[in-house]
C-alpha cells in the first residue's frame, strides 16, 4: 500500500496486490497482480488486473480485467482484454481491445 500524501518517483514492479492512494510518477508493472488506484499515476501501467478510482495519465495494458469506477479519470491509450466501465468514469484517449494472443 502507498498511503495518501505519499509520492513515489521511479518505476515500480510488484507481485500480488497493490493499493495506491498516493502519487506515483513512473512505470508500474506486474506479471501476476492486481492494482487498485485511488490516487494519481503519471506513467504507463502493465498489470493483469486494474481497478481505477483515481487519476491515471499514461498508457495502460491490462491483460485480464480493467474496472473503471465512477470516479476514474484516465488520459491515454488503454489496451484491455475485458473492461467494466461505470457511469461517470472518464477516458480521454483510445480504448483498444487485446486479442487472446496479445493478452497472454
């Protein structure tokens, strides 16, 4: 967990789950994990499962499930396998589905 008021500058690789309430400036990646964003991210994300309730500016590659809650704000290209987008979520950019080959 990265708590509210925290700021991390640099790339971040994790396993398991990561809950972000602070700010990350850099790339975030995981081979087998779930990222929950309540804070702000400026950088690319490459994680199998992502839930966004905060703000992301960068490209996303989500090989399993991307969930955008009503408070999500995303600016950038999103590559996704499955997408659940709630009423109120905002995306400024492209939504591009991954093929089965690309997501593995």
